[in-house]
C-alpha cells in the first residue's frame, strides 16, 4: 500500500474516531443538561470524513434521530463524499 493511501485511511480513521467521540459526548451532555456541541461542529466533522461513523453512531445511541437536518444531511454528505473517495482511490498509487 502506498504512503498516500496510508495517509488517506489514517485520516479517515482518526476523523471517524473524533466524530464518534464528539457525537457520544453531545449525547451525554444532552442528558446532563450541559453545554452542547454546536451543530456546525458536528457537520464539519461529517464533512471532513466522519459522516458514516457519525450517522451509524447517532442511530445506535438514538441521538438526533428526530432531526431531519441530520437524518437527511449526513446521508447527503456521504453521497457527495463517495465520488471524491472513489476518485482519490483510483488516482493514488
């Protein structure tokens, strides 16, 4: 595997882990009536590559599943990211 592919997969793994932690943290904060994570932050993490893990996490922990903005927005982001990921994977050595 090329260095570029290792960097890409490492990036996706790290951003996905961060997205998972932030999503779970927001759920815990919501239950404790504490200061929440901004929606812009959640969407930024999704846009940077954490969308699939974030959607899966939200469905598993039942967080923001009634928010159309997230239940439609995250899949839309994923659909937009798929061709970019495909393009990268076909271009990288």
